[in-house]
């Protein structure tokens, strides 16, 4: 998409203008970079690295969770968002790996930071008319995924209590 204000002010700008991309397209293109940024942020958190995990164990869930975010960004307005099955599975996995609720929340927070940092780096390509609604959608989807993880944590806790009684 060519910026019409730039084009009107400078006829030559059409060939020099930056093509805008949707947040979903940028996130899809930068998926690996977001994962690497997230991992570098996680590795700085002693509360998270106290559980030693390899690259795949630590990041294996992210491609599907990020694809769920991308799919959500591409939904038509007013469409009900599906529940992320990948998030529920991830919640089970992290609990089995010894994570606490606080650790899962921190990982989720760092995912949002990594996504928003990537968008900031690509700011010149963003279509600003859709940016704020997309940021809201990203935050809502990542929080909905966290909710699914927490529901699994709570279900596992309830099952353990029931076993003891």
C-alpha cells in the first residue's frame, strides 16, 4: 500500500514509497526472530532458567502459539476467536517441567514484549490505521492463551488433590 499523502506531495514518491504490511504479515515473516528475541529475554531471567531446558524444550511451543496469534489477527472483525489448543497443551507441558504459575505468566509477558519489540523495529512498514487494534488483538490472544495454560495448571492441581483424598 502506497501512502497517499506522500504520493500527492511528491509524484516521484510512488516508486520510493515504503510498502505497508499488515501486523500479521510482519509477524509471520519475523517469526524466527521473535522466537530468538523471546529466548534471549528468557535466558536473562534466573526465575525461568532455574529449570534447565534445551532449545526445543524451551521454544518448541512458540511457532504454534504465534501462528494462533497470526490467525487471530487475520480473522474478520466480529468473528469469535477460537480457543488455542496449543496453549492448553503447553500449559500441561510446562507444569510437568516444573514451572510455577508465576513462571508461565512471565514467559507470556516476555512473548508480548518480543512481539511488540519486533513491531517497533518494523515500524516503517506498519499500516498505522490498523496498528492499535492489532496490538489489542495480540494482547488479548496472548492473554487468552495464558488463561488456557492456567486452566490446565488448575485442573492438574485439582486432580492431585482428589488423588490424595
